[in-house]
């Protein structure tokens, strides 16, 4: 088979000439050449260089190593005999071996040259695919950065409006007596103290993300609400938690993008994001989150997982935050809890549905008071009328 390949592709002989040289028929010569090409295909396939027979034969013809000129070979042999290096008999015997060795070397060099060329082509193809994927990824990140910048600008606008309202209220108080202004400020400070006292008495309502709030955030919460009932206090605290979680969500999303760029995959645990934040994030904060399946997975959001809070501090009023590299979703935690429970119930009961809180209890993500679930159904049905 090797002789057939050498005659066909290195010496450019026809099938008839190959058959005559090897004392075989044209068909037999073709079969030997085909077997040799198949052997080379298997050789390259084991090295991750799959190619068709046409590509391989074209490469063999293109990379064929030409034999040394006959005159040069004769001079080398004559010089060896003249110096007594070989006897004439040994020289004659060596000619056949040398020819075979040259043919083997030619075939090996050709295969190596062809393989190297194909390997380099494969490397360039892989680099091109990686570059295209990186460009698409960069485009998505730039789009998300634009969206975040818009959201940040909108949030800044709302904060400025709140600060303006506080300044306006202070200005309105000035025409009166200093006592009126002092009374208003004292009320605000008293409401801040009440909020913080509630967190101290009921630590389950506190989250470590509250560290990202500032004095203006607390003042806005205290001055804009009447905290004359437990329900209003819980709503105010839920608003503060939501603002703190929104700021943490921006940090997580940025860290997720950097992690994905560095590793080409999503983290399996939020703690793996620690080195990718702009500033150190305490472990107790990251412990508030978990890696969960992405319920929004699709063409627009291909990632199979997201980062989400493990559980809301106050199911009745809190939001459920879900964060990916290209999305951040915050909705009513109670609504998400009941919606997921209804879906799980239907899956377990052949598509049947129910609004009975007792039947939904085993399917909830987080335990919920049956009366709370019942009120949710009442409010939901009322909103659809």
C-alpha cells in the first residue's frame, strides 16, 4: 500500500502505471491506494484531525517531497566507494534499502506537513469561534451596562426628588417657629429609632445587606411614612430591605460578568464570586444567596442558573430577587411562592389546580401562613376583575 501511494502521489503515475509497476491490475492498485488513504484518515482522526479522502489526497499531492536528483545520488555513492567506506556488494545491497528509506521519509514528512497544516487550520478555526463568542458576549454586556446605567440614572433621579422633598419640607417649616421644625425632625428621628428598635427586637426582619444603606435612606423611609401600626412598620422595613438588596444586586451582577469572563461558566456557589467584587463583600452577605435554576432561560437569557436570595425576611411584604449576568428580577416573594406551589401541585396531580392553602402547603418554596395564602388568592382574583 505504501508503494502504491508513493507511485500515485509522489511520482504522479496513473493507476495503470502503478498497477504495471507492482504487477497488479488497475482495480487492485486502486483498492490498495484507497486502503492506504483510509489508514491515514484513521491516523489523523485519533489526533482530532478528521478529514475527507479528497482533502487528504489533495494534501498528499500538494505536500509531496521530491526525490533527490539522480546525479547527486550517484556522486554521493561514488564518493563513498572511492573512500572505501562500503564494498561494491554492500553498496549495491544498500541502494534498495536507501530507496525504501527515502520513500518512507518522504511519506512521513508529507504526513507531518499535512497534519501540521490541518492542525494550524483547526487552531485558527477554534480561535475564530472563540472570538465570535467573545464579541457576542461583549455586546450583551455592553447592552446590559447601558440598561444598568439607565436604571442607575432613574434611581438617582428618584433619590434627588426625595432629597428635594425633604429640603422643601424643611423650608416650609422655617417660616414658623423653630419649635415646629424641631418637632418635625424629632418625629423623623423617633421613627428611625423605632425602625431600628424593631430590627433589634425581631432580628429575623434584619438582613446583612442593610449595611449598604446610608443616613439619607433611613431618613427618607422615616419621613415619608406614618409608622403608627405594626403593618406600616413592616412595610417600611421591607422598603429598606428592597433598597439594600437592589444595591447588592448591582454588585452581584457585575461580579457575575467578571466571573463568567474568567471561567466561561456560572459559579456553583455564591462564595465563588468573592474575588470578583470591586470591594470586599462579607461572607454573611453572600450567605444570603444561592445558585438556583434560571426560570427565565431561553434565547434572550441562555444561562442555566442565576443567583437568588435564599428566603425573604418577611414573606408578606418582601421582594424575591433573582440575578443573572444579563437580568435582574424583583417581584413579590409571596406571589412567586404561591405561583411556584400551584405549578408544582399541578405537576404532581395530573394537571389539576387548587386554591386551597392547605393543599398547597407541601409545595411552597417558603412556609406561609394559610391565611396569608388565602388573602393572596382574594387579592389576585380581585385584580383580574
